[in-house]
C-alpha cells in the first residue's frame, strides 16, 4: 500500500511540474517541444530505461534535455535552452510525453493509433528585433490524432493536429518514415520527416499583412499552405548495464 501511494505521488508531482513549466515559461517552449522529439527517440530504440510499477501498470521516465533552436519559427538566430524530459504512461494506454497527452486506442499488427492533445508554442514581438511591428501569435492547444507503425526494422508515423484555441488557428500534418539498423535489433534509426501546414498556420508565422508591413517596414507577403519543413532524424541508442 505504501509503495502504491508513494508511486502515485511521484506521478502526480511529475505531471504538475511538467504542466506548470509548460504554462509559465515562454522561452523554453521550443526546448520542451524537443522533449517530444527525444521521447520518440527513446521509443525508437525500444529498450528505454524507466521506473515501472507493475502492480498499477504505471511507467515513468524523467530526464533532462538541452538544445539549440531558433528564436522563433523561421528565424536565422539561434539560442540555447534547457528543460525536463518527462514521460508518464498508464497501462500502455494513456500517456503524457513532453507537451502531448494521448491515448493508444488501437493496437494491432504493429499499428498504434488514437487521439491526442498538444500544447503549441506561440511567438512574441519581443522575442527578436526582426519581429518588431509583427503581430504576436499566442500559444494554444491543438487537438487531433496519430498513427504509428512499428515492425522491425521499419517504422512509420503520422500526426494530424488542429488549433483549438486562439493561436495560429491552423492545421498541421506531420509524417515520417524510417528504418533501423541492424535489422534484427535496431540501435541506430534513420527517419525522414516532413510537415504540411494550412493557410492559417503559414499566414500566422510567415505572412506579413498590410498593417504589419506599415509597422515593420517589411514587404507584404501572403503565405499559402504547403510543406513547411523537411528533415532527417538520426537516433543512436546506448544501453548501460
């Protein structure tokens, strides 16, 4: 009984710490977003260390992450940030990873799929001098769903999210496909990834309206929907015994 109560307290403290950090920090938002990426890296290697309570089917992973990221989306200026990496899973069904909360409602033949809610980062005029005169983009929450396929050595992932608040008011579709090496028990994973963004998203972060042009001195620019990024993720896992 003491063990169950103690572990429940750990999970609650970790969840509250994670939530409060996301709500109250603006500059670390991009770094916390990287936590989602690192959690995915942990899953790619498959044999991640974590504390498990087998009686209640809880699993919690706590780590730390540092990264170099742009001041804002599309910026050429970079800064260093740091923050916690927290993952909490209950019965392999409900999970909290980085800034996302979801549920594995479908698990069949290597496929995992379900709904998710994710916190999205915004943009403030004070983040960079180059943003002077441009409208702020508020942070918000996105709702959507995900689908993942894992069957060694192949993997595929798809995520669709729509802004549900007063943030960028757009939609995102993220897709990735990769392969692990060696083929029988991967410890190195290479994945190609891309993100499609809707008109509203692109206009919020990359467009310049007539009013913004007058205030900032930048030329008016109408940003349309399309592919906003393409990348390659390389994951290397080391297991200490």
